[in-house]
């Protein structure tokens, strides 16, 4: 499935996965549930719990899978992520 929008939310059922290409410079987050993320040719495994996210720096395709139950994958441009600090 091709999705070409600036912001995307996708429900993944337990064990269901999706392959993302062209996600460089995107912010990938779990809006609900637990997501397992693996990037082609990258030895890291990234696990995102609800509320966690990271900025994708690689041009390589990535695989995202729901672990343990349904999860909601959220993608948006990394530039939209605003850091809030406490002074």
C-alpha cells in the first residue's frame, strides 16, 4: 500500500507488520501499544512503547511490527516534533 501524506496513523494488529520506504526525516511514534522497528542493514532493534518515538535518519527501508497486541503507528515530518524543556 502506498501512503503519500505528511501525517499518517496506521493500526497494526498483533504480529502484523508494515514495510516503510522513503521514511528518512520522518518522526515515527507509537500512539498506542508496542512497536518493534528494524532498519535494513542496521544492527539495532528499536522498541517503542506508547508515547515513544524517534526520528528516522536512514534512507534504508524499515519494518515495523506490533508486539503483544494492537498498536498504532504514527508518522509525521520530524520538523513537526517540538521539544519542550523545563527550565
